[in-house]
């Protein structure tokens, strides 16, 4: 997949290290919105750190362990989706998302994630796709429900962000559910 149309003038594109400048600028523009939920918003602070982050996903893709894509509207990056975890031998992957506030409500995340799920399950043979989020992230929870994920568990005090223990919800879509 080089690009995949999501709607008119909007597409899903792979993100690669050579796009570090664009990615760094995008993260800088939406950083305040990402900070409560997305750890990479603290790590991607300039072109060099953006390149390192994208290189980590290029390395994951080369090892068949993850992928990252940008959502572009009218030629500008407005969000993204990724396989944070991708385990073909276990048939399990985890999808993650982020989206700039000004383009929410257009179905971009729903369409992009459904495309990724279709590819993961029907091309790569994944049996289970996970969506993990902080229970306080109402937008993420709503998207998981809208896409058809089922809330399976809440892991209490499962991760740290800014020195604060956070719960983590696990939402799941099984091949038989899709």
C-alpha cells in the first residue's frame, strides 16, 4: 500500500524516516491535544527525535513487528494510525490512533482503522486486534465502540505517564466478530 483513499482529498500514507520534518511539525502542532494520552508526544520534540521515532517503526516494519501511517487531508498530515504491536506468529496486533481536533467527526479514524483491520485479518491472518486506551479518553473509547471493538478488560494502574499511574482499557475485535 503506497496510499489508500479515505475520502475525497484524504488518504492514508505510510510514514517513513525521510518524512521526519513533516511529522515533527505535525506533532508540534497537535502536541497539547496528544499529551494526556499519547507517550510519543513527549518524545518527538524536533526533527531528530521524529526521525528516530519513525526509524523505530521502519525497523519494526522490516521485522514484521509494527507499522505507522499518516492521515493526510488536503495534503497536510492531520493524524495517524499505527500497529504498535504486530505479532504474526501469535495472530495478535494492537492498533493505535491520533487525530487533530479540527478534523474529528469526519470518520477518518473509523475508515482508516477498518482498512487496517481488514488488511491485518484478511491478508496477514490476524485473529485478534486490540485497542488500548486510558478509560478517561472518551474520544478513544467512543471510536473503539464505533468500529466494533468489545471492551474486554481494564488493567488497573497498568502504565505510567508523567509520573502518574494510569489504568488501561483493552478493547478487542476478533476475526469471528469482524
